[in-house]
C-alpha cells in the first residue's frame, strides 16, 4: 500500500497516511468480531461523498497481522465499504471519481496485538454506539448465521421500517437493535441449528399479534404505514416485545 508514516506511538502502534486509490489494492478485511456493514447506511455515505465532495479527513482504526499480511478494520467499516461501493460502481455515483481516489485518509494501526487488547480498543471506540453482544462473544457460528439471515430477510422485505438512526421511533427499528432482539429471542426459545427456522415463524406470529392488538394511542400515521407495509412488529419497543407472551 502506498502510505506514509505520520507518527509512531509505540513499536506496535503507528499512524499512517494512505491514498484512497491504494486501499483497494491492499488486503483489508472486516475484523472477525465486527458486525457486517449495513449496506443501506453505506450507500447513504457513498451518495453523500459523491454529491457533497467533502474533504476526506477520515480516520480508520485497524489491526495489522504480520503472519497473513492483512489489515483488519476495527472501526470505519461502513465508510470503507462506502468507498468500495463508489470504486466498484462509479457509474452510478457520477462517473468521474478521481477527486475521491486522489485524496488521503489516516489509519491508526496496531500491529500483532492480542484478541483481548483488540476487544478493549474496540469497546472503547464504540462506547457511544454499542455493538451487539452477538459480535463480541464467542457466539456459535450457526446462531450468528441464522440471526444475520433473518435480519437480512426482514430488512429486504420491510426496508422502510429500518432506520440508520441510533434511536429510531416506532414503527421503526435499526439493524443493531433488531440483532440484539433476535439474539435474545434465540436464547429464550432455546433454538439450535436444526430448529432456528422457528425464529422466523415466531416473528410472523408476533407480527400478527401486534397487528390485531396494537397499543392504545397509536397515531393514525403509524397505523397507516404498518398497514401499507404489512410490518407491525415495531409498533412497540423490542425490549417490550420480547416479554409479550405469544
């Protein structure tokens, strides 16, 4: 990667200046405990970058693993994915992207640190936007796959009910909150790889229950949106929904 050392904090912590055009020639991957990027949010960032053409004074936090010559992103995955979308689909984003690729970003890179050190750093960075426990615990991969598949299914079918706002209002939620809800539901139902299909069945039952038993004082606008989309699941907060006996 075409980069320049800006500062060395310690033998295993450096600050690098990197050309955006070279990011996609480098082996950069998602850190194993990080959540997958929310593509809706990434596309919003991509559209903003291409329409506003901001100065790319972005800072990414990453780990470099010598043994595999790989950079793992701890923080900045959504912004990196947005740049990747622009790079791969530049015709959709105004065609000429040279003004973006010619700019530079900063990368704060820890070298060959332990999992514990990486998790401590990750939690410190994300204090203002907590990451679902599903990605910080040694969660069974089958459970993670089942939850992510369900999230993607519902986000595709009911796109208008998923917000990028960290504190969405009913009848909406956001991706992270839905993941946390499904994590709790999976445990409450004592699901396994073989029975994980029951999670979607339960969600449909919950959705029907909320359709026929809406909370009082729900606004006409909220009801109309739910009736049009067919999604009534989020007319109550998810931490309330999990405790409703259905």
